[in-house]
């Protein structure tokens, strides 16, 4: 299973957090804790982009691609997607699991998967991924 690359930013007009998915036109809103400060929201978006290995430039390119298509010449300037750099069978089993845990943590954080305890579940999954990686790094 290939994990789709996501890009996190704020809507240009509303300032609300959004997610862009590589290969898809448009964006989806993200529901974060309403008590988060604007600075905390920016930090969460930055953390989310780090999970996917996205740079600021990648997010800028993704915004253009989400409007004009992912086959525009600009799309070739995206940095390599960190989970495409190696074939899946080259990863250690624990790394594959850590990647999946990071992906699901992100889904809880960005609202793709809803649960009242989404923030805590996301942190639990992320912590478990870090633990797995520390076992072989």
C-alpha cells in the first residue's frame, strides 16, 4: 500500500488549516483543537509537513498543483517523497510499521479519522513510531 503524500498549510483567504493530497485537485479543511493559538496551529502544520518530508517550497508547489493539476511542469520540482526513495521491501519491518504509525497519527491529527481522543491517539501512535525507530537506529 502506498501512503499518499499530504501537504499542510493555511487557506490563503480564511487562514484556517487545510490539507492538500498529492494527485488530488482542491483541499480539505483540518479540524484542530479550537483552543490552539495561531502559533500552535502553525507549529502543528510544520510538524505535519515534517512527517511527509515536505519543505516550505514543496507546500508552495502543492498549492499550485492542487489548483492547476499535478502534471504541470512545476510539480517536477517537488523534493523526492521520503517514502518513495526506497522500494518497500528494502525497509526493515519495524520501519514499515513506524511509517504506518506516523501516517495514522497524522490522520487523527488532521481530522481524516475522527475520534474524541484524536489528539491523544495521534501522540500515542507517533510515540510508538519513535520507539520502534530508536530500537534500530
